[in-house]
C-alpha cells in the first residue's frame, strides 16, 4: 500500500479538476480509459462509471451478434455451394450432372481466380475459357430413320409449292419436337 501524502486545499482543488477533466472533459474521449484505471485502483468507486460498463457490454453484445451472423451466413453459403456442386457433378447418384470431378476442380479454380462464391458464373466462365469439343454425329451417320430429310414429291411441289413446303415444314418440326421430348 502506498502512503498517502497530505495535500493543501489548492492541490486538492487542482487534482479534483484534473480528475473531472479526465472523466468528463474533451467529449468523454478519455472516460473509458480513466474508468478502467479507477476500477483497477479503487474498484469500489468504479460504480460511478456504470455508463462506460454498459457501453462496453453493448459493444461486446454487438460483436457477438455480428460473429454469429457471419457464421450463419457462412454456413448458408457453404450449404448452397455444396448443393450447386453436387448438381453439376456427374456421378452414379446424379447421371444428369454435366462435369467430372476434374472439371469441377477446374471450375473451382476459375471461381477462385475471379473471386466468385457461386458455381453458376464459374461454370459460364469455365465454358467460355474451355468450350466443349464439337459434337460428333452418332455412329452410322445418316442411316438412322429421320437423320436425313428427303425433298418433297416434285409433282406435288409443282402443283402447289406453298402447301407442299408448309406440309414438309410441319413434318420436320414435329420430328424435331419428338426428338427433343425423348431426351
């Protein structure tokens, strides 16, 4: 314990003014630091700074809530990314997937390079950078039924070219629609 010296009234008044300035002056700029010193030196007097302690508790609460919100958002983003990845990945469980594991890793590389957190734009950029190979015709070429089209009957065409062309166009459109429905 420190021996407390005796002060004259002028010194006591000067110290009182100094303490008041530290606790209240300059817009409260030093109040929190001063309150911590008071709590450390004379804890029984720290109750005078309940506003500082309440403000600290409120700030701590805000930080805790922000951390919880960030963690919740991170979980949601991770869940969404896993769902998108699984939808894109071709596997036994997902035969409709369009990409192999290696291609998915390349897409993730594109996403990292561009700072993306969504597979959709990553897939678009990947497809732009690495377009798929040109599709090859099926084995047997045009020997399959419907793989080649024949010109309309020439006599029918000469007699009524508009109707014959329209009928043939409808046949082709119907065939295309049937083929699309099979996929």
